[in-house]
């Protein structure tokens, strides 16, 4: 393949990131939320867009996603995974292929990172957080991209331990169930859930308990030596409830 | 975002396709195989590469994958899915991002399509089929790409009906189990397999039977109104045998 064999002229490559967190305001049920950046220039000036930017010729795709995410939102996810390359001919003026990443970030780390940026004098402008289920007008095909990311998250919850991305290293079974319920948008039976989690043997009980207004709940942590995929506690649940 | 905001200069966009079939030679166990194209020019002249080519500025990504696959191999898959965008800085001279697709094609359709091309006078040159487990020297990072596609296939077999992509519209449970065994590289217990398939309710028994040297085996077809993902007959198997 030489340059003259094909036409790449006029094709530009961008990266964007859908970074999701699970937010809890007061006692309400938690919700999936993401940061968007308000566009200050045409096209789509005033609309909201995913954090992102152009790929630099000397940087890898994931590195570009992390860099542009940090530049626009101040956030650094612990987990970043490629979602999809969007390349419809008419998705933007000219021809732009967007390689989109998705990331999960715990709410407490979001707060911590933004506080660190503020104390370092970094100003994050034109960024707001929105509920994934209540989005403003999005630029380009970004509404479709967010929709696809939310689908991937739900889908992945069926066969991997993706929900743990919203939780601190130690959590109760109720915390884990709530994360899955938030992702899937439906209630799960606590006894069934516990049985399925037990069957996967991916959680390690600690000797610590959370105490409070309820009876003490044991804290668990992830068995990090077990592969993430194919073993989610909801895999057989998804089949059974179909 | 305007052109001056970022540098896309020198970044070229290619598409490639990993198209897999399940081949059976005589009575041997079937194997996963794929077509590769021998490179006739530098870089990597003489090495084998995935079918592909440059993205045209006026064509969608999947359309480009289908076009370049047809141009190089004469094949037209019934199913084409984006695999991943590979973009390491040093993967090719210059900077080339390859959006890679993967496809499954039944062996009988491979033979049929190639026969049609031949009778239409189309010459397919420099293409050979290789076992996925016994590949020649591949150009660029294509060995890693094929490895990733094989992993995705195995992984996907755990939670979707991907194995059906290797089978004709009507098949026996033994056919389906053999396809899963070929993908996963291990034997599955026939009774367990049947129970799991039954539980997913994704197969519809027909009134037809295959007869031959064994006792007649009922033919099944896919329940095409059921979603592909999250309901694979092996989802709970993968969990149990872990």
C-alpha cells in the first residue's frame, strides 16, 4: 500500500471520550452522569459535545483520549477502553473519523481530581455534568455516541464486572447490587444477586464491616486475578429473566 | 473544532477485515481459517497481510471494509462488525490508523462466492487461506490483530450466538456444539450443552431431521427475534467451568 493507492486527503482523525460516573445526590437513587463541554465556536456553537480533540501525529489513540480529556475536563480515569470508531460521511463538516473511548470514574475520585486541579490553579471552563438520561442538545452525532456507550455499559454488565468501576476498592453486596441496578435501570432480587455473585467467586470477603443505621454489612473486594470478561454475576440472570 | 486547532497532517486512515470461516477437510476436526493477501511491494513485501486498503473520503467505514474485502478476496460477508481501531505510532511507516472489521462467513458461501467470481472472469490473486492457529509471517501488527479477533470470537461465544455465523440456517445441536468447540478450543459436554441451549430459548426446533449413519438428528433454526448479545448458551457454562 502506497500513498498513491488510496485517498486519505481531507480525512481528519479526532478522539473523544464518554466518561461515566455514578452520582448520588442526597438520598435519591444514584444516576449515571457524564461531563460535556460547551462548544464556543461553529459548527454547533453553544451545543454540548463530548470531551475530545484532534489526534496528534506522534501520539497513540488512548494517549490522545487521555490528554484531551484532561485538557478539557481535568479528569484522569483509572480505566479507559476504546468504544468505537465513528465515521459516517456526513457526521461533521469535512470528513472526520472519531475514535471514541469510554471510561468509568468513581464519584469520589471525580471530586478529588477537580479539587486538585482547582488548588493547582487550573481553570476548567465550559464543562457541566449531565444525567445520561437527561441530556441537552448535543453537537454532531454525539447523542448517538452517548447512547451507544450507555448500551455498551448495560450490555457489559451482563458478562463482566464493569459495575465495580463505580465503587471504591471495598464495598458491600448492597453497594454492588445498587451499581448494577443503576446501570441496568431495574431492580434485582437481593437473594438471587447474592447467589450469582457467590457462584462467580470473583469477590473476596474482607474481615471488615460497614456499620450504621442498618445491621453491619460485610465489605468485599475484587478478586483481581480473575479475568473481567465472561464471568459477570449477571450473565445467568440476564438469561433467566429473558 | 477547526482544522487549525489540531494536527491531522500525515495521518492516514486504512481499513482491514479479519474474515473467519470454519473449515472442514475430510473427517478432521474443523478449524478456524482466514484469507490473507500476499504483499507485492514494500514495506513488508512478500509477507501476508489482512485484506484491506485506504478509506475513501466519500465512503463510510464499513462500506470501505466491504469494498476492499471484495476487491482483494472476492468475498462478501453476510455479517460485518467493527473490531477495533489500531493506531500505535510505530505500527507502519508514516502514521496509519487502521479501523479493523471482523466478519464470519460460512464455508459453503466462501466456495459459492469464489465460484461465482471465477465464472464472472474475476481473478483473485495473491490470496491464500490459513488456519488461524498456524499463520505465516504477517506484515505490520496484523498478527496481533488476528490474535485479538480470535480472542473476541472466543469471548463473544460466551455471551452471544456468534457460532451460528459458521452454520447454515438449519443445523443440528451437534453442529452447533461443534462450532462452539472449534471456537473455544475445547470439548463441551453434550448433555450440559443441550440443557443450556434449551434454557436460552433462542433455537426453534424444525420438523426436519438429518439422517445418515447415525440416528436421525433434529434440525434447528435461530429465533431471529431474540437479541444476539447477553443470552449465549455458554454464558453460564463459562462461569461454571471457571
